[in-house]
């Protein structure tokens, strides 16, 4: 029995929120290292140096800087993403002339995820902006680029609202969308292809492949996403953090400045912690989403 579209949307939204929370708690310290290395590539010799330096300077709390906005960002993003994903699947069916509820191919699901990412970017950008600024606050204050360090979510929000106005919360939105659209095509495409492989290998449906295959498929999807979009994510982080000091630059200007002054390698600074993080974090994301969605759907069916 197919749930009413509104009920289905609520289930997808709730499951996405649960998956987003699982993603944050499993990977936040590595995300902090990634943002620091993206923003200050010359300050750290590598991932371990960044990780240990942060721990020595601020302790464990420093590795979890930005957890609150990261939690807000991931819950908001994945709630909207997975809810939109369901709607976009219906849109793809309509575009391809398929009947309602027809099973989509892996490529069609990848297209659905790509379109859904546009909607999730609108809620992701403001929360990720706050997260990135909190994560890089220590380095910005130490380098003298800002005079006042804000150590709480609300102080950063007040600072943005006071100094930059409502539009300030959407610094990096263009770059976020440019990152998300191709990234989520790869993300959902790789995830679904991997699940199809496990389903064929185990001779079962994609919904019954088990915990380990789901987590591996999620991690594989996350790895494909980051390998494709990482330079754009680096530019986005640089725009969002450096705008704290009043430096307003667009995507192409920031990209060319990094490329000319720091080289291609700087665009991939922080890739190591990102790739280490992607398997547990995105594995937890899809496990949380699939398990909670399956549970809620079973309650509805009963």
C-alpha cells in the first residue's frame, strides 16, 4: 500500500533528519580538520598535524567546534534533500512517461538526487556558513584577520546579521549549488549502483542487502561525491570564512586567486580527512535514513 504523498513526504523528511544527525556525530572532528586545512593550507603540514594541533590548542572541544550548526545544517539539508528526492523521483517519472510508483533506474535516481540538491542548498548554505566560521575562528583570530573571536553559534549569527545583513547568511550560495548539483548526481548514482551490485550478488532486493552493504554503499557514494566536487567545496569554505574579515569575493575570482597564488594542490587541501570521514559518516547517513524509513513505512503498513 502506497502512503498518501503528504505522509510519504513526512516519512522522507523524518528519515533524512535522523540520517543527517547520525552523519554529524560520526564525522565532525574530521570535518573540522577539513575546513581548517581548506582555509589555511599553509598553516598545517598535513591532516595529522592539523588534527593534533587543534587538540593541543583547544582540546577535544576544538575538534567538535561547529557541531551545533553542523547538526542544524545536516538535519536541515538531509530533511529537505530526501523529501525533495521523493518529489523529484515523481518528476522524473512524469518526464520519462513512466506510470506512478514505477521503479526508476539507477541513473534516473541519480538525476532525481541532483535536482533535489538545489532545494537542500537553500537551507544548507546559511547553517554551513556558521559552522565553517566557528571551525576556523581560532586561526582567523591568531592571524589578526579579525579582532573579536566569537565562540558560540549565536554570537556568530548576531555578527553576520549586524555586519552583513540577511544576505550575509547566503555567502557562497552559488558555489554551494555548483557543488551540490553534480555532487549529488554522483552521490545517489554511486549509492544506487553499489546497492544494485550487492542485491545481485546476494540475490535479494536492494532493501534487504543488510547493514554492512548499506554503509559501504553510502560511503562509496560519499567518496564519489567528494572526488568530483572537492575543489568547489574548498572555494566555498574560503569564501565563507574569509568574508568574516570583510573580503567579499565571488566564486571565479576566489578560484583563480587560489589557483594562481597557491597552486592546484591548495584546492585539494583537506582531502585526506574528508575521504577518511566519508565512509563512516555517509554510511551512518544512509543507514539511519534507510532503517528509520523502513521502520516508519512498516508502521504505516500495519
